[in-house]
């Protein structure tokens, strides 16, 4: 299973590179631009995938070496980590092919897998021993916690499931659900600073994009995103003070 984690960690950047070369169809930026929403982030935000892939790869190599090869905690999270990495890799060609419903299922499954790992690694007495694994999986899961809802919003627009001219109402519902996911999981992780950092990176990028976005309701969506980041930051401080 440790080898599978490593192979899946290698697969993600390889498939990402192939996706950007057009091997599976239009690149992700091109596809995303076809379906503008009130939850989309500025393009620069997605550069964080480079950091995510690097940390995941370092963690994958690390957990195969030394006494960590037989460590029970790393062994317990290995199947879910491998699954999360594999699902992340699968998502990329699916998105390029325009298979949006499949993308939604895959990305939420990846989020569930990696968030479970991050929660396990955030338990008292555990995080200090597995700091590298905690950092890599927390950042990956935290980014998916936002990307999953961005993906869902684009799926709604792509299939015209709800109004594509008056998107603010249903976008606010998605924001509310995403805020619950971010806050509940952060509470389970006792105030995860890595989770907060990556979430704020994405939420600020949404604010930056939406403040200049021509869609009706974009400015409201921008400030909602920023507000979620503020609430998440306050929650993190309070949780860390409580558990100190």
C-alpha cells in the first residue's frame, strides 16, 4: 500500500502536465472559462497545485522509508491517501473531457478521503509526530474543500440546472454549504493552520476575481467569500487557544 501511495503521488503531476499539453482535450483553464460562475477564483490561485503535488510527493517518499514503513498510523491512512491521490489524478482528464457530473462525484470523493486523513493526523499527540504528512494532506484536502464547490457551480451552469443569468441565490446556498464543510472539518482538526492558510488563499482569490467579474451578484459573492475566510480565521484562533 505504501508503494501505491507513491505511485499515485507521481501520477498526479504527470497527468496534470499531460492535461496542460492537451492530451485529454482542452486544458482546465479553457474549459473553466466556458462556464463562468460566482464561485470561480482568479487564475493565479490554481498555481497552488504545484505546491500540493510537491508536498504530496515528498510525503509519499517519506512514508516509504525507515521505520515509517511499518508505522501503524501511516499504515492506517495509506489506503485513503492513495485513493485521494488517485481520484485527484482521475479528475483532470474527466474535466478536460467535459464529464462534469463524473468530476463532481470524483472530487467530493477525493475530498472525503483526504479530509479523513487530515483529521486522523490532527488528533492530540499525533500531529507532532507526523508533521509532514499532516501538512501535505491538510493542504490538499483544504484546497479540495473549495475546488469541489467551484466544480459543482460550473456543473450547474454547464447543464443549466439552475438560472445562469441570476446565479446569486443558488451561489449563496453553495457558499453556505462550503462554509459549513470548512468550519466543521476545521473544528474536527482542532484549528488546522494549514487548512486555514490554503482556504484563505482560495477565498481571497475568489474575492479578487469576483470584485471585477461582470456577472450580476459577483460583488456580493466576493464579500461572502472574504467573510468566510475571516470567520474561519477567528474559529482557528479560538480553537487553538482552547486546546493549547
